[in-house]
């Protein structure tokens, strides 16, 4: 900043303002792509979390059936719409889940993820859930 002879401040020079604008532009050019990467990572993490919740619910349901002495019951998690409905009833999710056959889908910030039950619960193993994409 320049000072006049009396010692009063006059303000910023044009060069100082241009330097500040260039520095802010460089920071913005670096920060915006990083922010976009973080949102994609967050979306993927949310879908993986939902997959983990579905797998955990399937294992808990299987363990409950074993503990109660039931082998295969009407409440089993089968690879059809009924089994998928039973499974999403066990999942606590902030995203809306829609059943279609042996799959359920969700939309996480504009990206649709599909979770497929294959194979369903048997007398010796819990249902298996896979995610796509």
C-alpha cells in the first residue's frame, strides 16, 4: 500500500489487486476439481455402506432363523420380490429403496445403484447381495 507524505493510507495499487485476483483464481482452479472428486467418492461410499447394511441384515436374518430352529421360512430372504421386500424392511436407510423382482434400487445424488440378491438364503448360508455399477 502506498502512503502519501502525511502518512495517510491511500489504498491498494492496481498491481496489488491483480496479484490478489490471480491468486484467488489459482486457488479456485485447484479447489473446484477436488470438491467434485469428493462428491463422487462420497456417493460411492454411500452406496458401499448400503451394500454393507444389506449384507449385514441378510446375515442377521439367517442367524435369527438358525437360532429359532427355522430352516427355511416364509420370512427368508429369497432371490425374488418377496425376499427383496423383506431385506429392505430390515435396512435403515436415508435413501428411498424400490423393489423390482430379486433386486432393489436406490438413487444417490443422481446415480442409480442396483442391488441384486443372488443366491437367496438357503438352509446352510445367508443370502448374497451384489451391487452394480
